[in-house]
């Protein structure tokens, strides 16, 4: 109960509400990304990395349900089939709904891996 109260009463700085407070870039070279953002620990929104991915055009609700509706994914602390997750999303009313985040989806649904690639800025996995 404390967190909802805190979120409802904490002050919001005006600069947090600015729409364009994070730079947006496209055609960003790896060297520019490293020099201008990574080394300086500055955020950036890279706007053109997904446009050429098959996932950008293919992954929608209908496609995911048709191809993966019966597959189970990690949804918060539980496993849930994709079709049940969408049903849950359509009807969830709670303040902190569950979200689908499954690091093992390449094993569960290997064909999804063919539809995207990790951007060159993040290919080196530091974790």
C-alpha cells in the first residue's frame, strides 16, 4: 500500500515531463555511439535499428497467437501460454499487471530469433 501512495504524492520535476529530453538518432555509427553516448554515460534513442527486421512487420497479436499461442512463457513469477497472456492483458485491472519477459524464448520459439538481430551497439554482452 505504501508504493501506490508514494507514487501518487511524490513531486514531479518539470524537466521530467519534457517530451524531447533524450536525443533521438538514426544512422548512428558504432564509433559515434561509443564516443557520444556510451563513454559519456548519456542516454540516446536509436530510431532506425528495427525497421529492417522481419519482426517489425510480422510480430503482431494475430501472428504471435497463431504461431505461439500454445507456447508457455515466463510471465512475472508464473508460466503462462501466450493465448492466456493476451486474455489476461485484455482483462487485467490491477495496478501492477504481470508482464511477459522470458529470457529463454529462443529455446521455446527458435523461429522468433530469425526475425531480429541484436544491434551492433549491444553485440558485446557485458553480463
